[in-house]
C-alpha cells in the first residue's frame, strides 16, 4: 500500500535515507537535521511525498519538491535555527560537511529549481527491494505531479547507481547533464510530463 507521508514518518524516513545514502548532503548533518527535512516534506504544500508500507511496516519512501524555493522558505520558517545549528556544528566538526556546504551552490546552479519538480529522495529498505517498490513509488509521484499540472520533473542520481537509473529510464527519464558533486559523478535526468498519460 502506498500512502501520503505523514510527519510521524519523518524519523523512519530519515533513518532509511541515512542508511541507503550516507554521503548525501542532508545525511552528513545528522539524523536530527534529516528528520526535520522529512517532517517538512510531509507537511509542505510544495512537496510530494509517499510511503510504501506492507502490514503496517514502512518499506520505502519517495519525496519531491514542486517548488524548491517555496519549500526551502517553509523549512527555514519551521526549523531555521535548528538547521543552522546543525550546519554550524557540521562545519566545525566534519570535513565532509564543509565540503558539501561549499559545493551546494554548484548543485543549485546545475539543477533547475523553477522550471520543474525535483525528485529528491527514493529509499527502499533491503527487505522490500526487488519487489517493484521503487517503481510503484515513482509512479505514484508522477501521478501526483500530473494532478498538479506539472509538466517536467528532474532528478539527480549518482552515476554509479545504475539500478535506479534503469528504473527511471524505464519511465522515460533522460540524462541531460553530468557533473561532479560530493566527490562523485552525478547524472541529472529529466522527464517531460506534458502529453504523457499515466
């Protein structure tokens, strides 16, 4: 069953994200930081977020923003001081945090923020993998974008993540850029939703 993400899902989603994407920008700042981001994804009108669960147990999560700037404004309004403290603490104590903060403007320049919705996170628990969970979550998110009359969606993935790349390409995503971020090559994929039926 797939259902909309709720604020109570933020802790599990952050934990799953940290395990499957430990070097991601948000994960390196710690579980508190990541949980606040997911809590905002669950409640923001500028996001699309779903949880896949089986027998009441969450097994996968997908989260996207439909307006990055508006989403970030809401995130800062709800959690600004806590996020700033986590970022400052990370800057002082972890070299990885410093590198990611310094590279973030590059990412923001390379990935469009106004012209398209952006898929941010797809994470599936190991015991739920190879069962079509990622595909179902992506399909649910794309349907939600279409319902909001969004015509294009982008997603950035690590180039070496060929599994998710194959799934996304199966939906019609195409690579439009490749760039170095967080010491890894990343691919920017895009999909035009205009005229594409569910």
